[in-house]
């Protein structure tokens, strides 16, 4: 799937100065979400370089990754490759 502006990242918290923390949920895998330009309206939403983004793939895997915003401009946002969080449940 492609990014839809009707399902934007949600701002979780914002400090007085510095980075923001975002949450994004989609059936798209992190390997798609992290690609430059995926968030077409990220700049307009307030995403900036060094912000943190939690991405959850809501398909059957429910995998969550943490990314930082590598760059942001009016043409789109680019996320770092990301770090997987708690994807193994052995019970």
C-alpha cells in the first residue's frame, strides 16, 4: 500500500525545545515506511530532522520499529532504517 494522508503519523509528545515523538500504524512494513518521500505531508505535520518515529506494522506480525527522521522538507520525510522492538514472543 501507499501512504494515505487520511492516516497520518500522530504526534505523541513535543518538548519545549528539541525533538518530537511520533507514532505511525499501517499495514505497510517498516521497509516501505522508511523510504524517502513516504510521508508526503510530514513537513506540514511538523516532522523535523532528529524526531523519533515509532512504526507499527498492523498486519499479522504487529512488528514495531523505532526510527529517527533523517531529513524533512516540503517534498517529503526520510526515516533511518530503524531498530526492531520486541518482535519475539516465545510462549
